[in-house]
C-alpha cells in the first residue's frame, strides 16, 4: 500500500520544504507543494491527494479558506488548516468549510502526525458513511522490535535478534563498520544518521531517528532506531545498544486502523499527549510534560504545585468515575485506561483519554505513569458520525417512502445495469413484482430487438460520452411488459458517481393513454385548422363581396344623388308641383344616407382585408381634432347639444394615422350626437397620467347609454342596441366596428364604459408617440 499522499499549500517556500521533510519522515508522501489556491485546485482535480495541509493566508486571488470551499465535495479530500493566527472571524470562516483539523503554528511533529492520522481516519469514516455499503475497517499493524549493538573496538554493527531490518534477517553482523552500514542508508538520510551516531558516541544521551534503507528484498524500507550509550561496569567498556523496527508497513497501514474502541486506544498510545508521573506515597505529581500547557492551558508548575490539581479540574459529571478508577489502581496495583472531561484554563471542555500504568510494591501502586491524550476531535467526529448515520437512515426511509408513493416509475441500476430498486409504479407499468426484479438485468424490460442498441447507449452514457448526453433528457423509448406487449415510455436517466462507483436512476411515465390523447388532439387540431381555413375563406369571400357590391352600388347612387340635386335646383325648368319638389328632396337625402352606408361598408372591408395603408406619426390632440372640429361642432349645435373640448396642455402625443384618428373621432362624436337628446352635453379630451406607455382619447356623453350585455356586441359589424332605436336614428351599426378595426390597426384598442340612462364613455387607447 502506498504511503498517504499529502499536498502542501504554503507560500513560504522554506516553511513548505521543512514541512514536506517532516511529513516524509513520518511516512507520508509529501512531494507536492503549491503556493496559490488556483494551483491547488488544479492539482487536486488532476491527482486527488489523500490529504491537504492548507495555509489560510496564501498568494493568489483566493485564500486558503476559499480554496477549500471550492474543492468539489464528491472528491472527499480532507483539509487541515495551518495558521499563525486564531482570531474568531478567521476560525468562523474556516469552520464553515468543515475542515478535518486545525494546526496553530508553530506545532510539533507529533501534533502534526496525530492531526493527520485523525483526519485520515475521519476521511475513511466519511467514505464508509457515504457509500452506505461498508463498515469502518481499521487494522492495527504493530511492528516487532530487534536489538542491535555497535562494538566500539571493532566498529562492527551487530544484529542480535531475529527480527528488525527486514523479515527473515538472521542474527549476526550487519556491517563490518558503521561506515559500511551508512553506505546502505538512503543518501537523503545519511547526514542525519551520521550526526545521530556521532552524538550518541560522544555522550551518555538517548537518540531516536527514522531513516530509509535498502532491505534484503531489494526494496527501500523505513526504519525507526532508538539507541543509548552506556558504560559496562565489569570491563569499563563503552557500548552503543538499541532497538530497531521496520515501520514501512506501519506507516502504510495507519490510515486503515481504528475500527473499534480498542483501535482508538492503540492510536492514542502512538500520538503526542501529556505524559505524567506521580508518587502515590508522597501524594504528588513528580513530572508532567510541557504539552500540558498546549492541551489544557495550564503550566507544569501550576499543575505540580497543588496535589489535588487534577481532581479539582475534572468535569463535575465525570469526577466520581475518574477518581474511583485512579483509587482502585493505587489500591490494587493494576493498570487502567479512562476517558473523561477536563475544564481547560480557557473554561472550555477538553475530552481526555488516559492510559495509566502502575509500578506495584506489596500489591499496591507505588509509582503511576500515564499519558493523557486530547481526543476532543475524535469525540466530535464520533458525534458527527452518529448524526450522519441517523441522517442517512432517515434519508433512506424518506427515499423508500417517496419511491413507493411516486406517481412515476423509478428504477435504480448499478453500474452493471442490474436492478437494485423497483418502485410500485414500475410494478404497475411492467406487471412484475419488485421482489422478482431486484437483481435482474434491465434487459428483461426491453424489447429483444432493442437490447443490444440500448446496452451500448447505456454503457456510453455511464462513461459520460457527449454523444449520449440526450439520455439525460426526456425521450420516448419502448418497454416490454410481463405479458410481452410493448409500452411507450417517456424516460429520463440520471447518473451519480461516489468514490468510483456509479448508479443510474431511470424515471419513466407510461405514455399509452397520453399517446392516444395526443393522436386525438392532432385529429381535433387538424379539424380545427380546416374549420379556421373555411372561416377565413368565408370571411375573405364576404369582404370581397362587400367591396364589389359597395363599388357597384356607388355608381347608381352617385347618379341618383346628382340628378336629384339638379332637379331640386330646377336647372332644367320649374317643377311646378310642391309635392314633387318634396319627393325630390327625399330622394336626395335617402341617396346621401345610402352612400354613407356603402362607404362605411367599403372602409370596413378595406381595413379587414389589410388594404388600408396607415402612416403612423406622432400627433397631439389639437392636431387630431382640427380636421373634424367644424363639422362635429355644427352637428351638435343643430341638435341643441353642447360640445366641450377639454384642453390638456400637458398631455403627450400619441402614435396614429391622421386620417384614421379623424375618422375615429368623427364616428364616436357622431354616435354621441345621435344617441344624446337635445339639451345634453358631449365632452371630448385626452387622459394621460404621464407614466403609462399609452394614453386615451375619450368621448363622453350623457345620452341613453348602452346595456351592459351589449357593450361587446356593439363593437361588431351590423350590430345595434335595438331595432327600434335604429329606426329612430338611422345607420346600420358599422361606426363602432370601424373605430375598433382602425384602433387595432394602429396597435391600440377601444373600451366602452356605459350606464343605461346616464350616458356612455368611449376611450381609444393608443401608444405614446416619440418625444420631440
């Protein structure tokens, strides 16, 4: 197994190189160093390291926190933040990215190793939870120890035991001299090994060093060597002795450990912690390591000055159990381990796992030695793991409920296209029970003629080939039911990949009834289209007929009007009979009326056929009213009606054709005059609020009004309020229809508002004209 790959994101080159050396010495592969967030993201996407040590303050456009936030979550790359500052705002931002740990600079090698191990363990746990298929598996690989000795007289390096430098190494001489032994050490580590040997040879101290060396199997192995110099009393000769351990396998296996509580204890015994020693007879702590200040915030002097310091700073809920375990050990001389909480100097809670060994005398503990390890992060991880497991179980229950109650068929497949889930709607669609389909191939639900092609397309989709992306969109395919009949299905397929494993979800609807409905809809649409075409043909025929008839009627009408006018003026001689003179006047008036009707029919026909050419310009109300002012004022006065023009200097202009707007005003005001009794009033003006995209020209009268159920009908051609009133006032009901058609041709509209017996207001809404 390869060593875990650790990527370092640090813009201080010297710091980064030192960190890499430390990591490599600890057995990690730390060959990659980048200094910007952009480079880090690129490398993570391409190489997927096992862990990232991320400095918060780095070069580039984004800092370490933003970089961590942008790492795709599906990669599950753990991030440990490095920072020299721990201000609240920075930690708050960093916490939002859910890091796997923090290291406050400067930090010790063991602290680094412990934090990485915990992070890799949590990453392994996250993988297990994410997959929902594996339990957390960890194994402890403990290396055996072998002893060595250097003879200072001969310089020989002796191997005394049967284990150590590599499996199967027999006791005997490893090298004739230390120099020869040094030549087998990896070149990068030789200087450190030589310095350690020189230091050990010249003093009475203790040394511990890790280095690489070629083993008997030809491979390069990592070793941890511990040695000490001592003087043999009997011959007063100086000896260098120690133990060695092949730690290659241990380095590689560390990330697979901790599957149980005992695994956690084994891990804790290898990582940095608070080391202490107490003399029970003196009731005093005689030694405690400096790390107590880093873990709990108390100095060694504070701790050792007060005999009951430990008991006083236990969490109240854990004090009884922790002190009872300690007292039992002192009374029986038995070693023990314990987990409890302590109150740190900051007031915070720190979880401690403690392993205590005893040196017993007369059945009672005389000296106690212990290691206290901060497992707060582990407890947090356990709590998170439990929460995630609970959430996962709830999610799976909700998913199962949704699948069973969904009104669409849902089939989930593994990457071999075998069915792993088959919901109730899928049972209804295909006629199979879920129990008989789980584990079956999807081919069972596909018509035989389509199986090969479908498998090829699914395989390409699973690989993510661009040409098959449309499988991720709704498409129509054929399925085969249990009774062998073919089913039209609307189907969409999605793919999810986690940790190298893919699943696909096929969502489908039975389109049998929809297809029948679609065919019926197409049939009805075809019938409707034919009906519309017939109606348009009829309308064109009507317009053509009206236009032809109008033109044909204008010729004799012009003659009738012209001859009646000549006769009324007696240009060819006196008539001589008053009755005939009255008849001639009646003929002339009737001809004028009929010609007006024919002209209206011709105008309406021309507008409906689209042959009316309009020239849209910006007009204000005075310009639109001027051409019809004199005619309409005279018509109103002849009937005894007051015509008021509401001057609105602030009103804007509107977009309209000059002739069309004049015709609309002429028809609307003429209608108002026609249906307003003598003594009534008519008001003409403009409504403009200055903000709307259109304004309204209005004509308001206080005449007889229009019934509410007729307001829409009167805008249609040849429609009047009542036949009786039509006989009283004349006309065939084309005026409002022409106004409506002209307004719509100018992108406008006409709206009628009327109260029977009180009057009518007609508003013509037109687009606002361009500002000068």
